C-alpha cells in the first residue's frame, strides 16, 4: 500500500533553520525556490552567469556560482535538466559537498540509471512534484499544492526521509498529498506516462484524428477544434472528477460514442506497443538512447521538434489560438 503523508505528518524543525541551495533556475527551479522562501526557509540560488542568474537576482535571491552555493548550503536541490545533471554534479557540486549534507533530486532519472553516484557521506532523496513549474507556483499561491512523490536513495544521518517530507512541505505538497515510493518506480512510470500518454500517445492520437478529418474534406479549423482544442475541457473534467464527472458532463451521445468506438481506436495493438515502450524504459534502453542523443547535440530530437512545429495542425492551431486571444 502506498504510504501517504500530509501536513501533520511533517517535522518542519528538521529543515526550518537550514539553508537551501537551489541549483538551476528554470521552470522548476524558480517555482520551488520561491515556494521554499515563502515557506520561511533561507534560500540561495546557484547558477552559471546568464539569463537564469539575472532572473534569480531580479526575483530577490542571493545568487552565486554553483560551487559557492553548495559550500554554503545544508540542503542542495538539484533542479537542472536530466541530460546535464551528471556533468554539473561531477564538476560543480561533488568537490564542495560536506558530511551530512542532503541532496534533493526532483526526478529519479540520473540516480536510477547510474548517471550520478553520490558519495557515501550524504543524504540523498527525491522530491518529485507531479506538475510543471508554473503549476507548482500557482497552486502554492492559491493555498494549495501539487502532489509530490518522495523517495530515500541514501540515508546517512537517519533523517533523510524527514528532510524529504519537510522539503515537499516547503514547496506546498503537504497541502495536497506526499506519496512515498522509490526512484525506480517514479522514474519508470514518469517516463512511461510521458511517452505512452501525455507527450506521445495523446499527441499522435490528435494528429491522426485531425488528418483523418482533413483528408475526408472537412475544414482544417473545424478539425482543430474537434481534435485538439476540446481536449483541455475533457482533461479538466478527468482531472477533477475522473470518468464519472466526464460522463456526467458530456452528452449521452458523446459518452456512448466514446465507450463503443474508443476501444476500436486504442485496441490490443496499442497495449502491445505500450508494453514494448515500458520494457525499453525498464531495461535502460531509452535512457542510453537519450543520453547518446545528447552527446551528439540532439540531431534527431531537433529535427523531430522542427517537423512537429511545421505540421499543418500546429499552423492551423496557431491561427485559431491567435483569433481567440484577440477576442479576449
């Protein structure tokens, strides 16, 4: 049974007097740094010179080189991209860590696939918020919070789990729920969700549906509304109240059509493909592929993103979104 924790389960004193260094100031870095500061913690930001350095300074943080931030901190939050985390850790963090320090990862990727092997004198935990950076910040400001998954990778002080819980509380997750898992489970399920559903499956489903309508002679704008624009409404209903709320909210015609035709679109062959994708994730095949892709400056990724940005659905969608934006 998955263990769950809430505000009353967190010992805030474990982290209250400590200095937290947020390494990286992108989407997650900015949101988590601001939330932790607003929760009462002393927060410094460690980044290289550039836009992130300037942004953190404008937001009122004490900003310094990564190595200096690590030296000054009791808790170091690694909020940098997976593909660059190992190099940053090896060159700019590891030489300046000290006994009993806690390192917090927002995703288990680098730990699970052995890209980062922390020294034995550190507490190492994962606090993975289940939401993008802006959502982490917006829900916090609304007196709520995104759920987080925590895991203890290495416990030297005996307080690693308590530190993870307190950090999760600091970014707002104790207001919703904190779930305890492992780096392996978080990493593998997160990658699978991205590939099979969120960034992969759903996107390709929308493209195929759009192409089907346009090739049959329907207007591109109408096809866009039906195959992409409406997804936000349905996703909101599913997130708020599951299948029950969706079926209570849509027409009976829509509900019947979805229940009887949906399995014809996503049938046994889709589940077979999903099992193959999961096997590639669990074996490390995908991780190796992605890390090698980064070593050669991401040519395949860059080409695929360009093709997606240039596709007809994106062009039509951009025009529709501009019209809607002007009318607001």
